[in-house]
């Protein structure tokens, strides 16, 4: 059965400065995964402001932190 619903992410970023640099290159925020396992709250807020909504989490604490700061975020 072919996979019909998938997203190809082009850029895996770990810190806010990387998000900014990738966006400056013209990459659409929907093509970015914020994959830092311990994201600072300020970086989550900045990602939200910039439309970077896909994030990873490594534990329940990180999941709750993301959810409280960026309820619309998507998780992988």
C-alpha cells in the first residue's frame, strides 16, 4: 500500500539561530523540524512567532513544556 500522507522536512534545526538562518534563505517554515531535545522556552516562543510548528520531544516534560508554550505545535 503506497504512503499517501507524509511530509518531507528539509531542515532539522536545534537552536534559534539555525531557524533564523534557514528562514533567511527562503525556506518555508513548514519544511523545518525543531529537533532540540531540550528547547529553551524562548526558542519555542520564537519558533511559534516564525511559524515553525513541527517539533520533536524526548520525554513527557518536554512535551508538556512545548504544549504549554505553543499549543498549535505538531509533534513527531
